[in-house]
C-alpha cells in the first residue's frame, strides 16, 4: 500500500487528477464513508488475502493463460499475446472483482447484495459469488439488455438471483445503475452494492481497480517467462466503465515506456448520435457518484449512449481513465459496431477463439497502431462470446 501520488492510486479524497471524488446523497454517506475508511485495511489483511487468492486459484481458475497468437502476430508483424480472461469461471474478468467485494461485504457484516449489469457478465459474476457465500442477490438490468442478453439472465436466475428490469431512459446500463443506487439509498444498513466497474463514488474506482490488478500482475511475470522481458510495448483493452482496462493497465501505469491503448465503442460512428465514445464526446460532469467525463447536452442532461455491445453501452468512463485520457498517459481510440463485428469474426477464424463483443472492440484497432516486428503487444481478451452468439448469428450473412 502506497500513499504516493501515482497514476495507479487516487489522492486521499479519491481523485485521479481532477476526476473522481464521492458525490452522493446524504443517505449513502455512512455506507460510503465506512467503505472508504476500511477497504484498504480489510483488503490487505493476511486472512482476507489468503481467502481471496485461494478462491482466485481454485474457484476462478487463475492464473489465466497469456497466449501467443501466432497467426495474428504474422498478420500484424509483431508479437501479439492474448490475456485469456475469457477462461475465468463465468466467462469474463468480472469474477475477480465480485470475489473480492463479497469477501469485503461479509467483513463489513452485510447480508444483502445488489448489483447493476449491462452485458450480464457482472450480474452473473455477482450471482455466482452470492450463491457461493449464501447471500441474497438482487441484480438490476436494463430492459433492453435483458432482451439482448437472455442467456446471462437465465444464468443469474439459475444461480438464485432476482433480476429486476430498469424501465427508464434507454433501458440499458446507465439506467440499471440508477436503480441500484436508489435501492442502496433505501436499504443502507444491511446492503452492499457490488459495483462492476471502475466507476461510482470513491472508493469504488480504486477498490475495483485493485481487485482487477491481478490481470496485469500476471501479465508481467508471464511475459517475462515467455520473452525475458516483463514489459510489453503496448497493452490494449476495451473501455466502457473500464474495469478490464484498469486491471490490464494497472501494473504498467507508471511504466511510461508502455503504451496504454483504450478502445471505446463508437456505435454507428463517433459523431452519429448513436455512440458511446465518451472521451471523444464527453465533458467533465457528475455521473453515478463521481466526477468524470460524461456524454451530456449543453445543459448537463446525460446523452443516451449506443453500442452493439451491452457492456460498453455507457455514457461515462471511470475517473482513472478520464485522467489517463486528459493527461495523455493513455491513447484512446474507438471502434464502430461494424468494426467490432468484423474483428470478432476475424479472431474466431484466425485463432479459434470467439471473443465477447466488448473484447472485439480492442482487437479492431490492431491495424491502426503501425506496429513493428520488435513490438510486444498484450491484448486483454476480457470475455468470451457465448453471450453474444445471437448478435453474431444475425450478422453472419453480412460479414465477409
């Protein structure tokens, strides 16, 4: 634990540069203050770490492989490695954070868990750990996302979770988050809110990033094992709220030789009015308890985002990523729905891996990086594509 200001950690008030903080209703102050004052102490207790690491190993299946993508490497004339978070139990990186937060909730004496979900992967991961630990689980999910992610909804219900549709606004991730926050306000004493990304009031962005940092921690020793060098030249990850990117970037944030490439969802095109490219379209504002970049109108109304990928369909970005963008430490690119679909089919046919639509956004920019044969590129393959098969099936006739 360090108190030194770095790209990794916010200041004592939860700010990364000018982004972060805790902008919350009075009813939530007690809960958020309790978390903020105790999360580091609890997380780094020997007994907590022992149980956390054991579950990551025996339940989640870590370490996940770092796979050398031979055909992809030949195509782009660089050494490309895939961090296989798709092989985690439940099919995505989300489980790393929910394991950590369920253990934290129990230490705080909470008995009821709520969560929001977009693509459903965080909802499934939350339902999974609640089943594991015998705790009540309520998941809020946009009505639109419930329709396009039916397999994950079924999984959550099978695991014992109650899935409540968010019917307001665009009926997607933003609205599910609104509903979860309302629930927390109404049930502040017995309930812990497991936020699924590096968003929300402090300490959530830092806490989630620390739980997900196992991704880059493994990347370093795995790359050294394969190449003799623990530092890549590039790390690529998709970004909505940004938890897989925060985990993949974490141990490279202060290694300035490593280029961090975040890929947002451009939807039908960045300036089409149907996009979720927050760093390109957003302005500083308050969303879901923190100050960050937010897609908003001139009078501060949140603009409805769009992405073919439910996990990237969010009008904001985590404050860590807003700081990486504004400071220039991170390179932020975007991919349209069509580019992500093309990339997904290409990875499937080139490497025999069907990626989640979210991860496909990251793959789609490989051709834009002007890679050299000495480059070592790590791509965070954040989830598997099972949940997106209906979307892929609809697109099959249009993909060359």
